C-alpha cells in the first residue's frame, strides 16, 4: 500500500553509494587514476593561459603514506565547485574548458576514491577560495539520498596576493594495495614514464611537472626527412554532428639504431624497436602508445608487425574544442571503435601505414641485394635524410620517396631443346625398355630418338 502523499506509480531507481563507488573504481587502474588528476590540472592551465603553458607547474608527491598533487593552474571557481566539479557526470548546462582532456565528469572523483579513504581539495582562484575535506567511509554511511559534500571553508572575496592561485589535492588513509604499489620502485618508474609519455605534448609546450621533486622531461619525436625522402604529414577535418575534429597524421621512418640488420625471428621475442607503431593523441593527451595491432592496420590490410618494421613511426593528433567529439574511452587508455570519427581516421591510418611499409620492404630488399648505393635509390635517399622534429616537417599528403629502380627487360632466350612426348602400347614399350637397358621412359625416348637420328639423318 502507498503511504499518504506517495505517488502510486513511482518506482525507486536510485543508486546505492557503496555499490556505485566500488564499481566506479574497478574501471580504472592506479596509474591512469593518477594521470586523470594531472589531466584536470592541465585543463586548468589551458583555461588560464592558453598558448603559454610555461607559466604553470604541477607537483606530484607519491609516497606510501600520502598522495598530493599541487598546481598553480588557476584554481577551481567557487561556483563551479559548488554546482559542477564534484558531481558524478557532466551536466548538460556545463560547457567545461574548450579543448580540454576531461569529458565525462567522473575522472577526479573516481581517482580520489581509488586512492584512499580521506581526501581534501583546496583551491584558490583570482577571487574565490574554498576547502573541501571528505571522509569517504562517513560519506558512504550517510543515508541522505542527496549526494552532497560539504566545504569546510569558503572565501568569496579571496585576495590572490595572499596565497596565489591553484589547486592542492591531498589523499591520506591510502588503501592497502595503493600503499603497496606506491612503495614499489617499479610502479614509481612506470608512473614517471607514463606521465612523460601521456603528457609529452604538454611538457613540450613548457608546462613544468615534477614527481617527488624530479622534473619530468618530454620524450622527443623525430622522423627522417630530406630532399629525396620525407614522411607523410597531412591535415584534414572530420565533420560530425556537433562540430569538427581536426586531424593530423604523420608517418615515416625513424633513424636506424645499432641493430639495423636484426630483423629476423619472432616479432614477439624481438627486444628492439619499442617505439615502433602508431601513437594516438586526443587534445594533446596520448591515448595509445606504439600500437602494432589490427586496430591501426597491422595484419589488416598491412602485414603483421615484424622486426623489419621497427623503424616505422606513426603519429595521429585529433583535436576538438568539444572533447565529447573525440573517440576516447572514459579512462583515456583506448579508443571508441564505434565512433564515426575513429572509423574515418582509421581508414586514413591504414593508407598511410601501407605507404611506409612498402618503403621499408624496399629498403630491406635493397640491403639484401648487396648492390652499391647508386643502385639502391631508397637506401641512398635515407642516408642523406636527417632526423627532423615532427613540428618542423614539411606538409606532405603522401610519402615522398624515390621511385623503384627499373631493371632492364631481360632479352628472351631462344630455346635450344624441344620436349618430345607420345604414347605407345605398353607391351611394345616393355620390349624396347628391356632391349635398350634404359632406366626410365624418358631414357627410352632419348635412346630411340638418337638411334633414328644417327641412321636416318646423319647418314
């Protein structure tokens, strides 16, 4: 029976906090969770100083007993904090930062729940400041159906001259598995490398990032380019409902290493060429690193990856003012293969891959032929090319490489023999076979032909 004032047609469909949180953090691993928090700081820097990220810094402290990320990237506006930043999911009326990495409105909360039981967010902008502490266990026990956090301090007339601007997030009471991972030096090295890789474009633009006091340097990318050989470097626009996605594809050949000829054997056992493959970026955030699977055309339609292709490098940059147009998943570790944008880009990736793989196949054939450089055009062109940073490469819609060397057409040789073939009765054949001491039917034929020739032609 319905109670007084209850809607008899209403069915409860609310979410349970504990179930929601436990399921939410299963979708993401520890290192991507940390990088999600860095993404928020990067978005703040972009919103505060578009085009000049060198003004900003992000400091991470990752220890077994505590986690902290501190930035000077503009802070979180008090109104945004109250109504948008801490909601689970992005409301329709919130536009966010143009060209941002954040999209779904779950990254920061999911990362904080993943790390520990207590977290505090302090933020200061040019006019407001606040502090928000959360004890996750207490929040989960609160049966209030309105999922709210409560700030501990608010300053609606903040003077940035007193403490600057930026955001600091501290997490304590780390989960046991998180403490164990943060105490593991191998996990620390992986986090360092992932931060360098995932945000290499941002670091290259001047933003300073430190991990436990160590400054992180961007990894540099370059491809061979010269007068006779230059990589693909093309731009195009994919238009979908809601806006445009700008795409840049760069694909070519990297400088050779010390193991130039080590291209035999099982590709899975080969230890060189770790950077070979496709690198996919969305709004300057690395999504996929050195992919060598069918996702980017390897094995379909190009050959499956093999060590002979270890010098291949391909880079895809997708950018959009609205991040929901980009084909990334919620953890920013893969692509949405059902995206219309991705399907268009994927087809262009496959075309570019085919051109470079063809050049690498020619390079291998020339190397194995043992001929002089003058007779091996692509080898000669690459020997003259120099490593050029990606941003300095010339625009090139297709791979520029010398045409394959045309070999002279062989002169057909005049035949000097003629095959003779006929059937005879088996009994007669056996009699001749025995009389001639032949070893085969062909031998019988040659002997009988010679017998006739000697008596009827030569005489």
